[in-house]
């Protein structure tokens, strides 16, 4: 699914939902991951869920095109492919080009352990390839609420979200010229989320159908209710903060296309702007105003 620009419109950003699934394995949905393309060649990956590298290839992207990787929190379903991103960025680069990674406190330890786990593979590849004489280069920055940094030509601000007991968890607000994209990750409504998406052109939010989950007699499924935004809450957040477009992702339980209208209707009870839902690789264009 692609929400494309009209002929003659200048593309400013593309938001690609690489993976719209959940921790539960799904043959049709990769794990949570979003790609932000700025212009034609500046790509930023937000979270690295299961299968995201394959989805990047389908989206015309790849590890060596990344200006950086941003991580919202340290739940495994948002990180399972980070090792693959690090490895492929390393072996596909023509020199020791560092891969910038930003995330909450704890991401440095996670990356250290990931690279340590790759140690045998690193030795094998260096021994085999005469032109590969360096180990993977990563530059990890731990960030928190109030921090600001540049990724390529965009300014990114960090906002605290509420995914307790997962602490800290953060969302990222991209500002490029007059355009703003807010990527929230997993969270319930909170002040930090409001600050994150205020007046954003597009607000990307992980969502659950709380009404469906309440009917599932499984305590672990019931636990999801405590730290994820429902579809209705996402609509309320979007309306309260004057968002231009609400983009739903990381959907639990995963809907079929025949259910999309129901999900949209739940959000539309609270938000009268455009609502986007779709399969993996759903793409949203932000065009020149």
C-alpha cells in the first residue's frame, strides 16, 4: 500500500512501515520497524524488528544507506535484527564507516553484547576476505528526554514515553525544514507523548485493539493492555495534539485487510484527520507544501 504524491509534487519525506507485526511470529508481518527517507538518499531506521533487513531491501534501501539507527526501547521484538544490520553494514561498506546508533540508556550495553556474540563471524570474515581488514564500526549514543541531535539533514528530539516497566522508553521527533514526523514506539498516553507529536505532519503509533484482547483468556495477552496505546487512545492523542496524519503500526492482534476499516473507524471516533493502516511496506509521502 502506498499513499503516493500527485504528479509534479516535490517529495520531502517518505515513511515506510517496514514491519507492522508484534512479537508473535507472523508470515505476513515483520517485526516492528520504520524507515524514514529524507529526499532521495538519506535513510534512517527506527527500531530493527524481525525481518526488517529484508523489508529494507524491498523498500529500495540497505544498511549502507543508513544515516543512523534509532531505538525506542530494549524489548527484543524491536531489536532482533540489529545484529544483522550491524553485520551487513560492516561487510557491505568499502571502508571502516561507523554506523551511528541512538537509543535509551542500556543500548550501549546491548550493542556491546551483540558485537561480542558476533566475534566468531567477525574473525571468519576477516580471515577470508583480503580486502576486509577492520571490525564492525559502531558509534552508540545513549539519549534521554530533552536531548537533541542531528541525523543527516534532520534534527531529532527525544521524548520520554511510558512503557513501564520497560524503562526508559523514548520516542523520536524528526524535524526537516517545516516538516515534522513523530515516531512513538510502544507507550500509553502521557505528557511526553503529547510533546512528541504536537502539530506533527505525521504521527506513527504502535496500537492494540483492547476490545479484542480483553476477550482472549490468556494472562500474558491481558498484560498488553497495561502498556500499549489502544486504537482509540491513538486517535485521542492525535486529535489533542493537532496531528496532520495518524499512522498505525505494530498492530495487536494483527488485522487482515478486511478489518482495516474497523480499526480506522475506532480512531476516527476521536480524530478527524487522515488515518493510515496497512500491510508491511505501506508508504506515506510527505510532499512540498
